[in-house]
């Protein structure tokens, strides 16, 4: 049983040694150990706070990115709308120009047709007059070949002149 129950002298020296070690540890070791634990705790808190701030910043950046993307889409849509309006305006202007040119060409063609028509009518009248004169001349030569018919014809013309 001597091994299980220590002697009082051994207990006394163990108690003194333990007290000295406890005193030395308390005086020199506990403060730095507790300080390093507190520093470590502060570092962990700072890291957690930094991670929280980084997460909030990432969320803020995501929201800002969404905002920028929606603005870019809106700007793109606006640019497409303006381009479409410009295209439609150009098409309308081109159509109007083409219509004006076509109307002008049509009017010029009408005027040319009218001019050609009048010219043709004039030529036709001239031709008809020449033909009429030629035919009349031939008829008169044939009918007025003798003296008596000439006199008769002149008398009828004089009568007509007096009546008018």
C-alpha cells in the first residue's frame, strides 16, 4: 500500500514545488499566454468582421453590377430604337424623293407627249391642207380646163363673197 498512498514528506515537497511552479507560471507565463489568446481572439474577430465586410461589399458590387447591366440594356434598347427611327426616317425620305422624281418624270413625259401631240396635229393639219390644195388644184384643173367652166366658177365665187 505504500505505492498507492504517498508519504507526507513527499506530499509536502510536491506541494511546495507545485506552488513555486504555479507562482512562476502566474508571474511570467500566464500573462503572455492570456495576452496571446486575447490577441488571437481579436485577430479572429477582425478576420470575421473583414469577411463580413467583404461579403457585404460583394453583395453591394453585385447589386451595382445588376444596376449597370440594366442601364446598359436600357441604353442599348434606346440606341436600337433611335437607329430604327433614323432608318425609318431615311426610308420615308427616300420614298418621298423617289415619288417626287417619279412625279417630275411623269409630268415631263406628259408635257413631252402633249408637245409631240400638238406637233403631230400641226403636221397632220399641214399635210391635210397640202393634200386638200393638191386635190383641189387637180380637180380645178380638170374641171376648169375650158373657158366656160372657169367663168361659171368665178361667178359662183363672186356670189358667195357677196353673200358673206
